[in-house]
C-alpha cells in the first residue's frame, strides 16, 4: 500500500466571528497539521501548505492542506503551468 503524500484538515466557522478568533483557529490548524505530519513521519518543513475557503451562507469552511513527496512535485508543476 503506497504511503500518503498529502493531508487535509477542515473547520467550519461563522463569518461573524471576531478576527482574533479566526486568527486563533488558523494558528491551531497550522499547529495540528504540523503535529499530524510529525506523527506520520513527515518533516513539516519539507511540506508545502495551501489554504482554501468555501463560503456556505453565514459560515465558511476553511481547509488547510499539506503536500509532500510526489504530491508536492505535482502541485508545484500544476501551479507553474497556470
């Protein structure tokens, strides 16, 4: 079975939350992603990260993604093409 080369974490938050609370949520997600990568044996400094936000009415779904190894190379290649 091949090893994973990417990880994603999502949180749904209210658009009306104060900016300080949103900043804290963002920092928490970054921290937990780093911890998860260490847990699976990936150096967090070797990965690249991307944020995405999906609007859902009065709420937003924030997704924090990490890519390493083959997925990192594929993502960088796609970004250079566009």
